C-alpha cells in the first residue's frame, strides 16, 4: 500500500505548483523549497518500497518504518487537499468578483453607498476574511515544514534496513478482453466427490435435508458447490434453486430476506425486520416446492439463529436439500449434519494442481511459451501450491504475466514463500500477485477493500468510482479513462482478485465478486 500511496502523493506535489501558476496566485508563500525537499525524500524511498513491503510481513522494524512513512504520506495528502481547496476557493472568489464588477459597470455609475456604517461593515468583513486566509495559509506552510522534518528522519532511517532498490519499467497494462477470462467451470480433480453429492441430492431419503461441503480455505469449496448448483442434473431436478453468501457473522434475517427474494420477490413481507414474519413468508412460499438452497461460506451459526430458519425451510418438499460450505466440521455438525451426509474436500494431487496452473498460465499464449514449464519448474510449483487449487490458480494468474524463465524462477524463489501462516500457500501467492501490480492498479484494488467480502461489483460502476477518485486521470479524457479502467479491471481479474462472474441481464455488463482481497487489504 505504501508504494501506491507515495505514488499518489508525488503526483499531487508535482501538480500543486502548476495549479498555482495556472490560477496566477501564490497562496502559500515560502514553501517552494520545502515542497521540493518533500519530493526528493519521497523519490529517494520510492524505489525501495517494493522490497520494504515484502519484508514487512516478517520484519517488525520494517513494518514500523513503513507505518511511519504511510502516516507522513497521509499527512501530506491532507495538507495538499487543504491547499487545493484554498486555490479552488480563490478561483471562485475571483470569478464572483469579476461578475460583480460587470454588474457595477452595467448599473448606474452614480450609485453610492446609502450609509457610512454599511460601508464600514463591508470593510470589516473584508479584513476578517483576509485575516482568516492569512491564518490558514500560515498553518499550511507550518505543517508542510513539520512534515518535511519528519520525512527527513524517515528517509535517513531507511539506511538501517539495506533495502534492495527495484526499478519498475514504463507502466503498461496488458490488455485483456472480457471474453478471455479463463473458463474454470469444469472442476478438476473432484469427479468422485461430485458423483457422490449428485447422488445425495437426487436421493429419495427424507432424512437428508442438510449436506455440508467441508474443507480448509483454498480447497475450492465454493467453486465445487457452484459446479453442482449449475449441473444440468440439478437444474432439472429442483423446482427452485437459491444461492446465499453467508460469511461472518451469521445473520438469519439477512439470509431469510435473500431466500424470499428468489422465492417471491413481489412479497412485501421481505422488507420486514421481524424474523417471525420472514419465517412465515418462507414457509408459505416453499410449501410443496422441491428446492435447493446453498448457504455459502458459513462460519459461526448458533442454535438460536439457525434452528428457527431450519424449521421454516422444512416446510418444503421432503426431497429438498440444503448445501452448506464451511471450513469447520463442528459447524456442519451443529447445523444437524451427520458424517454419512458430509462431503469432505481434501487437497488435490500434484498432477491436478499443475493442470489447473497450466490452463491459466498459458491461456491464449503461444505454444513456445509452454517450454518454460519444464520438470524442474513443475516440481517447484507443485511444492508451492501444496494441493490447494486456489493457490495454483493465483500463482498461475501471476505467472501469466511473466515472459522468461528467469522471471518464473524469481517468483518461485521469492522470500514471500518463507512465511509461516495458516493456509499460507494461498496467502503467499496472493501477496506475490499483489506486490507485482503497478502502483496505479494497486491503488484501484485497495479502493475495493472498503466494500464487504462477497460484495457484487458492477464493472462499469466500479470504473466510475475509480474515475471519481481521479485514479484514472487522463486530463479530462473520459473515454480514455474508461478504457484504462477496463484494462485495470481485467488485469485484476486475471490475477484472481475478482471471482465468480456473471453477466447483467439488462446491459450485458460483467458482475464480479471479490473473495480473496480481504487477505491483503491491511498490507
């Protein structure tokens, strides 16, 4: 994050003097050298930030240094916002004054002030406004000097850490058409589990309402559930299919409303915040209906929250089914599942992981590039992903942008793999992909972190948000900004930061979720 932030601040510092020149005003006097010093200090550390951000994960002192740098950068950003506001205000006052002068010229030239007191009052108000501006400008100058002193110390302290300088090339985003998103609808290595769960779904057993899919993060529980949910045998077997993202915390009212929205979106009771009303609505709408409900990513349901919802769902046809994806076996048991009616996903074989990797890393690539995929590289990749399909997918999304064997080896030998963390393969692959982003694309990704997990993004709306934040600034060329935004979005898609794509039925636009970004949003 520091690299993206410093990049933004440098852009602002470079433009502030230009704005003052364009507006023909010098609002903050005596800080030209201070601004230049800020630029020099930030430029001095900019090339070191990629190494620093990678090392902060394991080195607490580096993390502390980065924290101070980010905090100082935020302070600069705040001061520059005030400075820009002052310039804008001056511009508006200048325009108002010109309008007033034009009005006076058109008015009677012999008009005089009716009373002296009002004239004196205007003078006092004028001097008061001038005084306020002087105080504000003095405060901006003082704060810039204070921040510069702090940044000077931060820049000096960088010498204690022997950071490795990294020089990025000219920023070019690889263009990627939306049609080139890799189709991963065919689930690799889960054929037997899928046969078993399809058998459970079509079974006539009346004591098999709940079927949990259990496994650690990164095993592809959601992707597996989606492949089952969309299977032709399932779509023709059930009258209604409902998919609800649960996540943490378990909110029974939110889940009930999502269920009703699919069952009967015209039922006005869905707007109620009383669970009893929602429960009755569900019971009535599923009466005699054979439905499939998927509760995806369930973390911590409790008996008081789950049992009333389960009771309402039991009013449907006896052959209805509820699929639950969860990381915790105890959650499945608490919800009423038995071991006989549970699908436990295990790690994939090395061969299956490499097949997933190859499909993504060499998608739409020349056959000659697959020569990078020799036995030595295969063994290293298999070791890194350790049977986790999401790790294979994320690493492949990163390698897709690497053109030479040396670049591949550099990724596989990165210090990031030394992290000791639960489910570290996915996290490591994700961090590698995150640090490989250019500052501009990373800035757009970090903007998304303010939204909750499983939030559904409309691609065009997200690009408009980036544009409003001036993340795609092309000096007023809105069409070019949209084009750059689409390239950034596609870039993030290919690196697995966005998942689960559907097309909007109205405007044929791409709707996407992000479900892995929360692992890097605090970096």
